[in-house]
C-alpha cells in the first residue's frame, strides 16, 4: 500500500523530511499539509515542498532516495 511523505527540497543541499506530521495515507492529505504550510508563508523561500510516494518503511524509502530524516 502506497503512503505519502512530505519533504522539503532546498535549492542547495539535500532534500529532507519535514517536521511531523509528515506521513500520510493519501496524496490528498499530503497536499493539504503542503497547502497549510505554504498558506502561512509571507515571503518566498529558497526551498519547495514535494510529496514522496513510497511502499514499505518510510526510513528505507528515505535512505534509498538520499533524503535526510
């Protein structure tokens, strides 16, 4: 069963898992989390948020993709 994690992707440096909540059962829930975070920002940032779909354990998926946690 595919789950979805929200990660931040900076313009320089490796991507990283965001603070909790960061793991969701549906892509729509992950998109809602991104919208809630971005809705509070008043200035542009040198990073963007993305969704990582994965199967199995979250830590294993992050390690395979080179994402910090």
